C-alpha cells in the first residue's frame, strides 16, 4: 500500500513538471502568433546619390586685409580718411606729429640752398676755365651730401604717417586725433573687397581626408542663401596650440558678402552615386550589431546591416539591405521579428 502511495505521488509530481513545460511552450507560441498588428510607414530603398560633408564654422575675410600702422610711434595729428572710403596703394591715411624732424628739415634748408648756389657758381667758373677741378668737386660733394641728409630726414618724416599698403576700402579706424599710434598696434584697417575668401580651421583628425578642389557649400544664414564652390587651399601644417589646420575658399568679388560675415562651410569628403540610404533614426544598436526592420509582405523582418557614412540625418547602408527593400521608418519601436504590419 505504501509503495502504491509513493508511486502515485511520484506520478503526480512528474505530470505536474511536464504540464508546466508544455504551458511555457504554449505561452511562447502564443506570444509569437498572437502579436498585435502595428501601424507603420515604409520607404523603399532605392540607389541614390549620397554625399557626406564635414561641417565647420567659417568666416568671410578679405584676401587682402591689412592693418596700416605708422613706422614710428607718435601722436595722431590728423586723420585724412573715413570708414567706407576707397583708397589707393601708397595713399596717406593719417599724419602723426613729427615736429622735431620738421624742424631739422627746415634748419637744413638754408645750408642746402647755399651749397646749391656755390656749386652752380663753381660750375660756371669751371666752364670759363676759372678755378680748379678740386674746388668744383668739393662744392658738388658738399651739395650732394646735404641733399642726401635732407632725403634721410624726409624719409624719417614719412615714418610718422599711416599709409595704405593696398588698394581697398577703409573698414575700421582704430585711432583718434590726439592719441598715440605705434607700429603694429592700433591703426587703420584696409580691406580689398574685390578679393574675398572664406576661412575655417579643421581638427587634425580631418588631415588627409580633405583636399584642394573638394566640393564646398557655403551656407550664409544671414542672407538665407548658399554658394556652391570648391576648396581653394588646404594647409598641411597643424597649429601646435589649437591642433587645427587652415582651409580657404576664394570668392572673388561679391556684393552680397562682407568681411567678418559668418557662414557654415560644408566640405564634401565622400560621395557614392548608388548608395542605399536610410534615416539614422531607424538604426538600432544591439550586442549582435546594427539592425533595422523591413516589411516582408505584411510582417516585420529584422535584418542586421553594416552602416557607412552618415550626414544630414541619413546613413549609408553598405551591407544587409537590398534595392527595393521596404524599410520601416515609423512604428519600428514597437516591432518584433515577424510582427504583423499595417502599412500606411
């Protein structure tokens, strides 16, 4: 009797374990087959032209943009130009006080006049065979020495002027009458608007990836406009402090543009004429790799993909996706593999 009871209990326990396992299988099958239908939107993967850009903040500057300062320090005596005025190369923009030099020039004038007169008289006497050649040469040497002395003083006086080194337009006057102006310090900025360029600094990680001649789009937010052009210059030297290198786009003359105007420089660094692209948002990262959902008939199908370059919210798919595949672009957050779909 005891043996019968033990056997009955064992049978009940084994039966209970088997039922639990079956129930799990039933639940699992129910989860797969009884998934709710999810409303989604799809986009067909068609080969298209894809370009990846490096975006960097840029600034419009004059190709000839110089700060004109005096060669000698002095007090500004007079300003001869105003902002916006066009000037020529060599034109005097401001005059500094050079009273000491002026006095030396004036003090030399009587001596120079006398020596010139003596030389001319000695020359006439020599023509009449009066006097000696030595006397003529001495008079000439004294006169020429005084001329050179005056020339040196005039050159010294010119160092107390601010002169434009280029043809251009007065962009900024950073000195005032009565203020001290010094070499390399405050002065008058002259910009040649006929030679504008866009400049930007790129991090050294882009060195070797950007080349002269690459396509560039300059986005001008202030003008609600853009310019399609090419990269004119790429520096091969990296700045030691900023770890960046300079790139430039020559723009020539453009009445819309002004120095110091900000813009966004978009430099094309990759292009694929037949790329399969999808929105970056549909890519889901998993331990097994990047995946997305496509519509396989009226069911969701999980596919693992290899992503390439991405730009402006889309990413290039290098593997795992085929032309014509319908990529789920909305509603994918609720999907599981095999989930029924209602394509909108």
